[in-house]
C-alpha cells in the first residue's frame, strides 16, 4: 500500500512542477500519473547505474553532478510518457529539483500522519 501512496504523491509533485515551471508540459491527469510511475521506475533502475558510471565526475564536482543526473532521469521519464514533455535542460533541471523537494515534503507530511 505504501507504493500506491508514493506513486500518487509523485504524480502530484509532477503536476505542481508543471504549474511552477514553463519548461514542463503535462497534457492531462493520465500523463501525470504515468509520469509519476515513469519517474519512480527510472529512479529505481536507471539512476543507480548512472550514479555509479559518473562517480568520478561526481567526486570531482563534490556531488554537484548528481543534479545533472537528476535532470537526465527527468528527461528520460518524459521520453517514456506521451503527454509529458520537457522542453529544455533548464526545465528538466528545475523540474527534477522541484519534483524531488515537493515529493519529499509530501512524503514527510503523509508519513507523519500515519
């Protein structure tokens, strides 16, 4: 049951990022749910591989390269979902940051209430 709540909160975070950033476009509620699922899948399976492969860059940049990886995974999720478009690198960068922060806050709020 936790994964359903996480999935819904991730979809809500993507919708809020769409409302806050001009470089992200979501065409409806179904693409928002699919984007939340795609972000979860990409972050679960692909992100650890990217982090491992780019470990030297992350170490040289003192961890700041992780932001680039987050933007890349956000863009990959948009490639997988029709109706979820990321129009620029800036949109992917800020979308990944805003989605991560909002998702973290929502998970913190809903986990405390249980």
